């Protein structure tokens, strides 16, 4: 079907004047990139058994993807400012689709880990500029709705990934988890090519040395965090941590005075932007803690079976799906600090209510606690993303979009690492400790969100 005939079966624009094809392309790309982490986590035991790999070595299927994203996210965001977000998004989506095919045909663990790293690079290209594209296609007065929809897609994709993986594995082998990305990626490209908006390229050059220092900084930081959480020997923590500190120092020296630095310290000098970034990272640390700890909490502490655990996990993403678009609309009328602070207060209360449950709680009590968490997270996410984008100048949309994605990834990675630390310190009480810690991070995020009411 030719692209010009598409209007015969679907409208080109929403009621807000947004190109529907561009919106579908962006959200489908974001969904594919977000789903892949959770899907691979769920399938890891199956993949390890099929490839005859040890559980410890199979972790590289996850680590390769995450390290590739964390290492390249800010460089791709800088490229988005330089070349325009359209080009970076299209290249990232095409690369992700091809790498997914490589994952499906991988027959050894090293081959799969390498393909996953390439897939992570493609996902990074998509995630680094998706909010910048949202800013381009939505009118300024409706930006809250756009980021609300994006928050809905990211949140639900992350939450339903395990369910989708379980359904696919019940009828097919693990390579299909990656092969299914190929037709979906091609559909997203078919919508994106004629519809994604063009933007003016910038005059400054791309600094490859700065990109290398950025990649080294964040990759080393993640490796140090993981080693510390696993209580590895101190040398295995200090070596990557030292490398991260040296690379960060060189990075700051290298980009001093640059009009659009790759590590956007210029944006972090804006109080509203800096507070929103801290709120985002603390909130996603909360989410990382909760989503890793809750299955263990339900099964090992509350003694629920795996099927029941799956159902008990469902209220959170469902309520997020309902609350996020509403929060996006409200953020066009009310201050993000107020909406986010109130939502994070509810999230903290929901997590602490779960952590302090009696040994034999009712199902309705668990469901209400999970729903309260979903309401709180849903009210926070869209207003916070709008605050980050609207507090950055339009020519720095790529950098702001990169900060949003980086805060989410670092927060989720930190949360998962802290769960491992809680388990190592408290044994069978680890899930309760992790949920209590999640409630504390949500409370911290609540404070920083309310502080934005006085920021300028």
C-alpha cells in the first residue's frame, strides 16, 4: 500500500492537529525498546538452558543491552540536537530491527550478547530523542498530553513485558521473542518515514572524544554499582568507580564552554530542570526496587503461588495506564511540582503499606496497595517529563530528552542493584527491606518535586 493512500483508512491528524502516523511511529518504537529489557529478563533461564550457559554468564544477555544503552544515550541525544531527532530516531529504529534479527538467529551465548549490544545501541537511538520528537509534533499548549501518552507507553511496556514473554514462550521458542520485533519495527518505520518532522541542523560539530568519555563514564559507573550490589571484592568496585570518576572529570574539562554540551551541565544549572532530573532518578529508583522485589515479596514472604503473583502485579500497570493520560492533561493546567509531589506521596504510602502488611493479608488489601502505587506513579511521570522538556530551550530538546531517558535507566539500574544488596544483607527479609527502601526513595522524590514550586 502506498503511503499517500493511508488516509483512505485512517485520519492523518488527531483532534489536536498532531500527525497520527508520526505519533504511532514514535510510540511503537518506544514500546519495542522498553519491552525488550523486561522480556529478556523473564526469558533468561530458558535462554541459558537452551544455549548451555551458566546462570552467571547468561546475565550478559541483560548487561550487554543495558550497557550499550547507558553508554550511547547522551551521545545520541547530542546527535539529535546536531542533526535533528528525526534522523537519529529512524537510524536507531532501523538498527534495532536488524539487530533483533541477529538475536533471533544467534546460536551461542557470545553471539547473542553481541547482538543484544547492537540492539541496545538501536534502542538508545530511539529513546534518546523520542521526547524531543513529541515536543515537535505536539502544540505547546498540548505538550502535557503528549508526554502523558509517552509516559503511559513506557510504564505499561515495562510492566507487561514479563506477561508478554510468558505468553510467547508458552507457544514458541525464545528466538521468537526477538524475531517478533522485526515486523513490528518495519511497521514503525513505514509510519515514521513519511511523517516524522524535519528540524534545522545545528552548526557545531560532533565531538567523538567527548562521546567516548561519556560512554566510558556511565558504563564504568554501572559496572561499579553492580559490583557493589553483589558485594564483590573491593578492587572490583574501586577499579570501575575510579575509571568513572577520571572519565567524568575529563568529560567536564573537555566540554567546558561548549554551547551544547553532551553531558548537559548547562541544563542542570536551571533549578527547575535539575530538581526535575533528581525527582525522576529517585522515582525510577523506586520503581526499580519495587518491580524486582515485589515478585519475591509475594511468593517468599506472603507465600502466594507464581500465577497469583502475576495477577497481583497487574493493578499497578493498569492504574498507571488510566492515570498517566489524565495526569498529562492536568499538567497543562497545574504545576508539575504539585502534581508530581502529590503522586509521589501516594506512591510512598502505597509501598510502605505493602511492606508493612501482616503475614496473612487479604487479596483486596494487596490490590488496593498496588493500585495506590499505580495512581501515585501515574500522577508523577507525565508532569515530570513536561517539566524537564519545558524548562529546556527548544534548541536543547535533544539534550533534555536524553536526560529523561538516562534518569530512567540509571534509576531502574540503581533500584535493581539495591534489591540485590537488600537480599544479600537481610536474606529472607530482603524483599521487605527493599520495599521499605523504595518507600523512602519515593518520599525523597516527593520532597524534591514539591521544592520545584519555589524554583525558577
